[in-house]
C-alpha cells in the first residue's frame, strides 16, 4: 500500500500515512479551500487500510488550528479509525495540543466523547 505524504502549507495540514513504517499523522493548520477535495484521498486511503490494518496503529493528530469544515472531516477520520478498533485491532489515538491552547484540548476531549475509541491527550510546549 503506497503511503500518502503531503507537505503542510499555510492552509493545509501535513499528512503522513505510511502503513509500512507505522506512521499515521496529521499536523499543522487545516483550513483548505475545498475540504472535501483535499481530504478525499486520505479518507479513501483509510478505507483501504482498514481492510488489512497493522496489528497496532498509532494515529497522531498534531493540529494547531482547524476550521469548522475540517472538524467534520476529522470526525470522519476518527470514525474510520473506530472501525479498525471495533474489528479487534489495537489502536492508539494521540491528540497533541499546545499547553496554552485550551480550545484545542477541549476539541480533543469532545472527539473522545463522540467516538468509542480512547483518545490520549498529549500536552506539549
């Protein structure tokens, strides 16, 4: 399965989805002009990955900001990860947030309340 590696820009996050090296990360700012177009390949990749996931998937969210449209897509990603977890595979989701950003911490808590997968809040900075 080919990895997806997208460099971050001012408006789009960096994406690293690399099953062979067990690296799953979304980082930076997410406010793409067309959120569906930007995230469609990521959602499709996750659908394929979910058919034969690694024994243990560690998915890191390291977002510094995301807009409302991105918040829905993040939930879609979490729901796909929840499916992997529900199929009996080990899954760790880490929600990284700056120590001075209460909004980003609360976003991680809210997602943890919605999906039936443990989300580890990781403070940094």
